């Protein structure tokens, strides 16, 4: 479903952990191994097919990182995904040894029924291309939507194991995006999620909150759920010399990076900036909003309505080299995702990317935002735009605090939250799936059984640091 919390430039992302979780720990069921040691004997001679519907590849950075990690471990990797509009436009491509099969797809318009049309067409194309790829050892389906299990079930009848990579909790996404309550379509997406869990041999969760959903809602065994955190590619996110000209003559630059959808909070950020200028009398800043999405034009109009035209700039999607220029110059980065059923349990890619660039962050108080950023961010009470503005002002006045927060963030993404740790959990998930008897997923357990079996894990033990939002990140 479009508009998930992944960043526009480094999706999934994710656009999910319990309050006690700590990213530094190792997930139950994940062997004590390094990517290199697992790669030596794990995937050689085996074939994996990754299915993704909501973004093209390699534009979907999470899927691309997973594809390359599996390739390095010896797997023959195929990806089926939609074609992009300005990039990833070729129907067939082989990039860095990964074979990509793309299909034409027009994004949904007109509300939930638009997604029904989009997903139906995507499912038909995915089935068609999967037949062309032929038998595989593992089929790896990334949601949304929770419909790709239908393709996986067909491949399982031919001997494949099914890995479900849950980028989004679709029931929460539906509630957060459409505001229709628990109507018939909501009940339908809940059923599709249950059917996907039931068909899966192994579930990859993007953080501990999503892992808990797989255990309690999906009835999966703890040893069949692996947390693979999304993490920025270190080689892609690196500081370059700051360019004061990007501040448009102001002392400070504020930066937002990510998707601009209904649940991503750009409107909250703009109203907070209006408060920063009007209520707090601060005019010593220029703000840049990088990315695109369903509400891009509406956000440009809102900035104009709030009288921020001269202080706020919308770039749309930009090349990586320009992204690095803005982030390297930024004094404070914004993560304005409001609290809602999805955002509270999702890891935002933008937060991880800000930390990779050693930028201090202002966020609303969200469970997973705090798990990811820790002391690299300051947190306003959920959805409190006035408090958000005040925290921006405080950071603008404290360059030493900004420096310390930036260093904390960079150390987190280069250490316990690094992609290298996630690769270990990804390969362990594949080994667990491959060890399953083909075509025989485990019987779903009742929620109380899942709770009881998982109770023996030490508090805070999760795979986020070794094994994430997955929200993909807004």
C-alpha cells in the first residue's frame, strides 16, 4: 500500500519493538555467526525468488540490500517487482548478478478500491513472471500487500519454502491511512494477514513490535521469526562538505527526508514550523523537504497557506549526491510522523538515515522511534506541534548538543543497528526456512501458546541489533 513509512530515497525500509527491547541483543533462533561464515556454506547452488509490489528494485533499498546479501552467500537471486516511472524502467535486467523481472503497474488512485485494482493487476503479473522464473528453493514475499502468499503457495506446491518479509502491518496501515475504522475492508486485510502468516515457513520482521505481531497474531513459533532491521548502506550515506548556500542566507537549515503520504506527518511539521516562526519569533532558519508522495502537492499548498513560501523549499525526489549535500549541511532533521496504529510500532527509514549522517533529530514520542534513535533524538509528546517547534528551537540554540546527538546516532547505525548485523539474521532466516520440509508450514499456535512459549526469553531480547521498520521508513 503506497505511502508506508519508508523514505523516498532509501525505501524501506521501513516505513516496531516493545518498550523494553534493546537493539544490541541477539534474536532467539539466530545462530552466533557472521555473514561471512554463513555465506561460505549457506546458499551455494540454491535459487531464491523475491516478490515486491510497492516499489521497483533496486530503488527499494531494503530489498536490494537483501538481494545482494543473498547473492554474496551463494544464492541465485531473482526479483519480481513493478517497473519504475523514471528509473528501473526496463522489463528485464541483471544488475550486480541479481536478475530482475519487472511488470508495468499504475499506482492506485481513488481510495481503497483503487488499491484493489492495483493489487489484482500486480498479482496477475507476478504469477506470470514467477512461471517464467521456474522452480525455486525459497520464495521471499515482501508486503504490502498481503496477497503475495497466493503466489508463494503455488510455488510451495513445487517444493519451495516461503519466507514472509513483513515490511508493514497492513491492518494498522489501513486504519492509519484511510480513517474508515474496522469496516469490511479492514476485516478483509486482517484475514489476508492471517492467511499469509499461516502459509509462511519463516517470518522476517523489521523490529520487535512486528515480531510480536507474528507471534501473537500469526501464531508463529519464536524460532521461525527473525528480526532483520532496515539499515542505511554505509557506503551510500556519508558526509560531504557543508554548503552554506543551501541555507538561503539563514544561519540554520532544517531537513525532512522521506515519503509524503497521509500518515507521514509533513503537515504536522509545517504547522510546527509556522509555530516556530510566528509563536516563537524564530526566522533564523530555512527548511527543505526532500521526497515525494501522494500528498506532495497538498503539502506545497499548505506551506503557502501557512505563509511559509519564503522559508520552506520542496525539492521532490533528488539524486543521491544532492541528498548528501542537504543532509551534510542540515543543523536539525525532522521526523514528524504522528502517533497512529502503524507509526507507533514502525521503524522509520528516515530516522536511520539521519543517524547515518550524524544529524540530530526531532521526533514525536513513538515507541519504535525511541528504540531506534535513543539519545540521538529529542521527543515531543505525541502529535504536539507546539512542543515539536520548541524542541527545534532548543536544538538550534545548542550546537554542542547537536554535535553529541549526531555522534550518538552515527555510532548506533555503524554498530548495533548496522546492516552487517541484519545480514546475519537474514541468512539465518533462510537457513531455517530451507531446513523445513517443503510444502509443510508449521501449524499456527493460539495466541496464549505463543505468549507462553516466548515468555522464557529475557526481557528486551530481540533481533533488531543483530538481525528491522521495517516501516519502511518514511
